[in-house]
C-alpha cells in the first residue's frame, strides 16, 4: 500500500511538474508566438540582431566626438544620428546590423544668441571709448555733439552720435569695435 501511495504521489508530482515546465517554456516564447504571420515573426527575430546602444555610441564617437542630439531608427534598419560639436552639426547614418557608417555630413552652424546691449557690454570689449567715438564723428561732421549712445544695429555694436550744426541734426554711426564711421544721415 505504501508503494502505491508513493508511486501515485510521484506520478502526480511528475505530471504537475511537467505541466508547469511547459507553461514556463511557453511564456519565454510568447513575444514570437503573438506574431500573426511568419513575416512578422522574422521581423521580430531580426530586431534582436540590431547593435546595442553602447556599441552604437562607440561607433559614433570613433567618427566624431560631441553630443548626440538625436537618434532615430529608420525603416531600413539604419540609425540616423545627429551630433553637435562646437559650431558643427554632423548627420550620420549607421547600419543597424553591421555597425558600418553609411554616410556622414558636416554642417557649420552659427549659434547666434540675442542679448541686450547691457549684456553685450559685459562680454564685448569695445576698442574705442565713447569720447573717441564723438571725436571720430566730429572729424566727419563739424558741429556740437548733443548725444552719444551705444546701440545695437543689425547685430553690431555702434555708437550713434548726434551732432548739431547750423540748425540741423546729423546722426553719425561709428563702429564701436573698429572706430570706422559707418554712416552719416
């Protein structure tokens, strides 16, 4: 009787163990079993062949050191990557399977930042002083200087000197860096 209980317990454990073992195997393969067609299953399997993030980053940094700004995977299993380095932007295309750099373009970018004249005074050393700008303006137009201001015009710092002469006012623009008289109106 003991042997019957032992064998029946053993057989029951074996059957239950086998059942749970198969269900575990089934869950491991579940992502591929969700594919509706063989083509979808192949795409899911091929997706695991793509190079990893660290390998892709190493490939990019072998070409150009900079900051990766954008990374996309296109429909041809290629990574399209944008890298910024100083005043340059690099657009790279890397094969997602082999890791081969397919193309690389380099573009110069002017990073212009809009700042106020007060902020510009902190960062830009003018080569001429306000009094020098007035003297340069007086060499161009005789008269009495009424006003002189440092202004920004089309991205350049200039001194705008107003000079009165014979009942007329003349505006003289002087480049704040070079000291060249740019315009008289």
